[in-house]
């Protein structure tokens, strides 16, 4: 994010399991004034053990940090420049970037998505 120069920044996992075409809807929400837009997983087309292990982690985040954190987590989002600047100013290297972004307290606009199987 330190090298991003746009007014908004999109993040998507390198495995591209999230529906990248949703970036269009996410940017539309940003244009309406949202500072933080997430693709909120509604389902995951992954095997049961992957869903369960991931679920344990996100449950820990919800139970010990943010009770309103997305149930299935997120790693697909659009951030306003203000959010990007906040993240880069603290220069944290040992944290989950998605939990860190949530920690700033911006109200997330949540768009439902399905996480696909890896190809």
C-alpha cells in the first residue's frame, strides 16, 4: 500500500478466489462516500477442513477483538486514500492487514460474495 497512489486502493488475494468483477460495485460504493468496502463472504466453496480451520481463526478474532467482524472473514476490499494513509503511517509488519484495517473503526460497507475454489 505504500506504493499505491490512487484515491482508492483495491485489495484481492493472489489466489483470486474472490469474484474480481465485484470491484466495480465496490468502487461505486466508494464513489458514494464509503471509506471502506469489503466483499463479505456468504459462502465458501472449499473443503470442510479449510472452512473449519479458517472459521476457528475468524471466531477468535470475533471473540477477542471485534464482535462485529465478518463471520467468514474478508480479504477483498476497497479502501479510501484516508484509510490507506492511516495503515501506512503505523508501519505495522506483524499483523493481519485485514484485522488491522478493521481496527481503525471505519464503518464497512459489506457486499455479499462467494469465495470460489482455487483453480
